[in-house]
């Protein structure tokens, strides 16, 4: 068992990696160039107002983060592993996988691009960028939502590998409480206190560019 003084970055990442997450591709634009990165350090932050956050490594993408105005969060389907691998900077083939960047025509206030044919997209206006160690925490206010026309299974990430949902049926999640509700705290239970769950995750990669004409190039 690792103690606090002996924990290294590899042990931390591998332990955090035991928490299964979805996979997202974050896209933004600077002038005529579009940028994308694969990330799972993503969380919904608030319902009122609707906010989300994404954690971005400084050594990969700080020069783009500092000028961000808008971003999109996309959810790849299970058959889009190549798309996630490409925007994670791990693509080994000479040509990129097929994909298309689209403007969000229904929301011209979003000066950004989104990926076509994904499970869903969330368009955000960047409201704050906070320094967090060797990362930037980018907070965005949700301005637009889009879901695919047909339901598809998501792409998942666990223990450093991509996974897919299996056919095994699990118990449904319990019904959600109202936003301001707290878990019950029986008066006869010694030491019982109300609690609020926390959420954090890691694993992220740098931005990779896609210049005009949707022809993507890897690296910076």
C-alpha cells in the first residue's frame, strides 16, 4: 500500500484510472483554425446556471486555453474509437480518420465548431479559466445542446483502455432527488451527517489542429 510520501504520478494515474468514465472530444476555434482534444476530465458543475468544466494540461494546450471564448463537448459512440485516438495524439496512421467539423448554425453566438455524427454535443461560452496545479480548469456556461437522431452505445475508458457497454443488465439508478434535497439523516444514528459527493477524474491529452477544409493534422 502506498503512503502519502511514496505516491508517484504513475501510481496516482493508474488508481484514478480504475474509475470508469465516458470519452469526450473538446473542440474550439481560433480564427480559421479548429482545434480538438480528447478528454475525460470533464464534469457537470452546476444546473443553475448550467455549467460544466474540463481540465486541460498546461504543457499540451495552455496557449489555446488562455484565449478560449467558446468550446464544444462531444460524446463519441463506441464505433468512433479512432476519432478519440486521433484527438488524443495517439493516432499512428499517415491519414486521419474521417470526420467533419460543422458550424452550429442554429446558434450563431457560438463562434466554434462541432463534430458531426456523434452521440451528443454541448456548446458552451467560456466564463472562467482557473489555474489548478499543472492544469487549467476551464468553466463553460451551456448555451446549446444536441443529441443524435438515433440511440447508440457510448465509448468508455477504463484502466487505460477503451471499453464498450456489454449486454449484461444492471440495476437501474435510483430516482434523483430534487436539486436542493439532501440524503436523509436519521436522528437515531450516532455520528450521522449530511454529505455531498465529490467528483474528479484525470486522463487528458493536448489539442490537435484541423486547419481549413476539415483536413486534420496531428501535433502542435
